[in-house]
C-alpha cells in the first residue's frame, strides 16, 4: 500500500465498521494526529451479507476519498455471532463448538477469534465475502469483532476500587453491555431491543442476576445514545448514577471529517 507525496504522503490509518444495519469509515493522518475523513451510512432496514457487500462497493464508487492510498486498515465486524471463551479452555481446533449453541453455523462460515487478554478469547463469525473484498482492495488488513475492541479499550482504563462499573455501548436497535470491576471483566454480552422497555429490561435483568444494586452502581453510556433518547430517559428513572463517557481520544478533526457526535463513533475511533 503506497502513499502519495507532500501532506498526502503522511502515514494514514483507516478504520471501517461493518454491520448489517450500516457502515462507518474513518481515516487518520497519523503524522498530523488528525482524522481527515469520516463517513457514516445507516440503512433503512437490516441487510444480508450479499446486499451489504453491494452497499460497500457502491460506497467506494461514490466516495473518491475512500480510494486514497492508506498504510493500515482495520475492519470491525459488529454482529451477534460471537461467544466469549476463557483462555484456559480455548482450543483453536474446536472454535466452531463454542458458537454452535449461540448461533446457526453454516459449512461455509469461517470462524475467527480475538485474543482479548490473557484470560479471554472472543470467537466469532466475520462476513467472509466482505473480508475477501477488502483483501482484494488492500491486501493484508486487521479485523476484529466490535465487542473485542470495546472490552480491550475499557480494560485499559485506570483501575478503580469503587465497585463494578457498567459500560453500555448503544446502537440503533442493540447494545453491548460490559461490566468491569478492579480492572477485571465481570460480564460482556450484546442485546437486541425493539422498545425502550426492552432496552431497560435487559439492563436491569443483568444487574439483578449479578446482584448489582441500581442505587449504587455507575452506568457509563456511549455510542448512539444521548440525553434526548427515550432509552436514556427511562433508564434515568431506575438507575441513580448515569454518566456519559468523557474524552476518549487525542485526535483532532478536519472540518469536513468531524462527526456530529464523537461518542457515537467510539469503536471506530478507538480502533485507530
């Protein structure tokens, strides 16, 4: 992957988030520590992987800036086709067996895994047709599951001793919930919801199963959620301590590349 001259000769890293509900693209000029390109596309309805690939191809045809030379590419797959496995129990040759109780596995599915830390492995199914497309376009690239990126980033926060902290990363109709205490992963899963009541139910049910008191634990929000969201307003009635994730990256933005809400692009930016 070659670069051009002058400022365009800077070292550039691209982050791409892929889900059946939408796409996000981000390019970082590492020498300037500046995000110079950002594009987010939400779909009207959930697509299948074949139609998703067609959307990606169309986006590259329409967005000239996506075709600029880059030095590194990271693709984030956001789906529910995953299973967290303790590292001491993980066997790469048996990777499919960790998923068979959570999702339907086809013979053509490729099983991947992310080593999150010394204690945990995330086994998941990436979209093979999408991976093949990016390989043809960029050659070697890194890909990870969205939950792996989220857990890894949260475990790097300074160790706290004030009890468990719940981190909720929201999408339009789903969210990842990660619970960390004393720099240790206690819980991580994703939930799909149709209503604000569903949103709250999974959150409170998880807390109840782990004997966590909504009057005491802190809930930290990030992703596609704001104080105007119905989900936030309902959660506020039941959970005493709710905050939004504070500053989480050191980058600046060009005027055209700045997203409306940086926090909604937490995973995309954190993978740079």
